[in-house]
C-alpha cells in the first residue's frame, strides 16, 4: 500500500482515546503509522482498520521510529484476523 490510509490508533496507556493516524506500508506482519502521539518502542497498541467487511482490530507494538513515523509489528494475531486481513489486502481475483 503506497498511499496513506487513515485508521484509528488506541494506546494501552490511554485506551479511551482514539487517535486518527495516517498509515503506510500495510502488510501481513505490520504497518507504518504517522502520528503526533509520542509512542515508546515496544509500546502495545490497538489499531482499528475500516474495511468493506467492517472494522478490523489489530494488536501491534511499536518497533522503530523516525520523528513522527513508527513501524509497528502485529502481535497475537488470531487465524480469523489474519484471514480477514489477507482477504482485504489480497482480494480474490474475479475475471
């Protein structure tokens, strides 16, 4: 994914606050987010991604940062969430 994707980010420190952030490079293993929230490395996050099938909730942790951009690795992904993410990223080909 090359163009930015808006999504909701919830930090473990403040679970009642949803922050809209810009996401880049969404893959099956993680995502890069751009935010003005000061995240810490290894901080656990919840990411809410809107898909045509509904909201997809992904757990992640921040593993690197450069200024206001953070690389996040997905953690504790269930087979169901993995399948839904895969279907959203790689929709079936229909001729």
